[in-house]
């Protein structure tokens, strides 16, 4: 267990507070699908929530200010023919979101400037290559138009969304279901957690496993693994005695963990949310009614317990606001969007400070919305560190960048896609035009 000792840290007194009822999003039928994803994705303009939908899969996209009761007739994003399992906002365009579904497809959507007025059933592009349901979608952190997806066919595909191509297919690396997949800070490596109890660090462009650890957590319940800013790996899982654990690993030497801690005996999967600027990790257990947070440092025991935010209602899922969407004037260092059975409740994490001045120790420069490199450069072997911005005067979003679509037939052919199982006539309608798509973000002048 963690030693409860007084330790100097500017985050020791972080406290969480749920907003008032009139600032929640009410009367939302949150998805009941049995899949351990967060069911919610947030950016500086919208909150997206996977919901129950008859005859297919759908998710809501609400402007952040659209609080209160949400009408049952409010338009949804409804192009999938099976339940939606995961959604992720593009870090380089606040109007573009990707979704993975039980219908074996990944779809990329363009959300209008002020949100949806009518149901959105036509994606900008459909990415077909998985033969079973797609449970994980995550955008590259620094390169434009690159998306990673992982399916229950134990396959990871890295897409160039700009051409609709499956550029890299990581086959025969995972013998069982992939629980999580995460990019490193500059997107050079990916880290996966698999049902075979192994953590793998993969160089996707070389299609090679560069490090792995068998039985990172001995328990049979799902694990999670994320990269930290310094290149270390943070994992959550279960012990042989079904105790929930967290561990810290050095990918260059994975024989033994840097640190490992037992938390409790609850059976909810721990979803980690990481703030790379402050090195604070927030753990949200599915079915829990609390959020625990820890600071990671170079001093033993390396993972330091900070505090716990507790509430009465269990959480069905959780959304995490990027740093540039926070209110720096109120010393807000994190904001979560907690999903209940019928509503979404924002929770604000604050560091109490007496001064009204900008607290530069709480807000080092953070990753901005601009991409560091183009997709083609990344596939050619180049890497780009995140382009940082200052939050001193608050974040002011730039002009909306439209997702332009130009049909292009003369693109290099990717590897042949696997044939999807149980493809229905309704699914075939969602297929793209025989010409592949070429997408580019254009900044309106």
C-alpha cells in the first residue's frame, strides 16, 4: 500500500468538485455495450458520448455550452450498422472525430461549426480492413491524418486518413484480444496491453516488437498501458489475488517494474488519464464512484498518491479535457466528464491558490492543435515532437479548418484488406466510393 507521508508537492491539495446540476448534460441514454472503453471524448468545443441506439450504433456530439436536458430527438452521428465501441477527437482539428464499431469499420466524421442540426449518417471516409469489431481508435499525437485502430481480430492497422489507405498492418504480434493501444509522446512507438498478459512496445514502421514483458500483471482481468512523457510505461491491472494494481516500467529494462502498488480488491477496470505537463495520472475505475490521482517523479517510490475525489454515483465512462480547454484563471488543472446512467457530469480539479496571477508552475507550455509533421513524412521515418503553446492568456481557438475531400484514384495500394465477417447488405451501403479519398486540412484565411 502507499505510505501516507507528508511530501512537498504543488499538487498535494488538488481537490475535485462536481458542477451544479444545471451545468450537466441530462437525459442521455449512455451505451450499455460490454466493452471497457471510456464511452466519452472531449475537446475544447464538443463533448461526444456513445449512446444506446436501435438498429445500429450512434453517438452524441454536444457543444460544451449545450448543458441541461438533452431532447430525445437531438441529432446524433448514426452511420454505423453496429454499436459504437470507441471514439476519439482528432488532436489537430476540433471538428473531426473517429469512431470504431462492432460493424468492423472505422469511420471519420466532420462535425459542423456549431454542432449537429440534423442527424449525421455520411462519414467523410470509411476505413475497412478489420474482420471483427473495432474496439480501439486513437489519433497520432503529432502527425497529421494518421489514425491507429485495433480490433478483436488481434490486428492493429495504422491508416493514412488522407488517402483512406491501411498503410501498416501489425499482424501475428498479438495472439489474443488487445485491451489497449497507446502512442508514445512523439508517436514513434506504440505500447499495447493484451489478454495474453503481455505488455508490448512496438516500432510500427519497422513492424517489430522492441520490448515486451510477460505477466506484467498476473490477474486475468483487463490491463491498460500508457506511455509517459519520459518514455516510461504506466500500467494498471490485477494481481493473482484479484487486487487492482498499478506499475511503472522502463521499456529498456522490463524484467522488473520500477514500482508496483496494490490499490484495492474492486473488479472495475482502471482507466488511466495522463497529464504530460504535470506528470499526474488520474485513475478512473469503471463502476467506481471515485477518481484517484498520483504524481510520478524520479524519487522513490516514484508513484506518489495525491488524493481521491469521491462521489455517490458509479461512473459508466469518463471523458478527459485536453489542457488547452481548461480555465487557467481558476487554477483548473484537469476536467473530467463523468458518465452516469442517464447524464454526463463535469468534474473540475483545482489547485487552490490565493493569487489571481497566471500560475506558470501549474501551466508549463502544453501541446497545441498544430501538427508537427505530415503523414507522408512520418511513414518515411521522420518523427516530430509536439508543438507547444503557452496558456498564459488562455487558449483562443483558431478559425475552423474544413476537412476537404478530393477523390483520388492514383494512390499507392495498401495491403489487401481482410474480408469482414457477417457483412450485411446494410453494411455494404456504408462502403466508400471505389476511388479512395484524399483528405487535407485547409486553414480558412
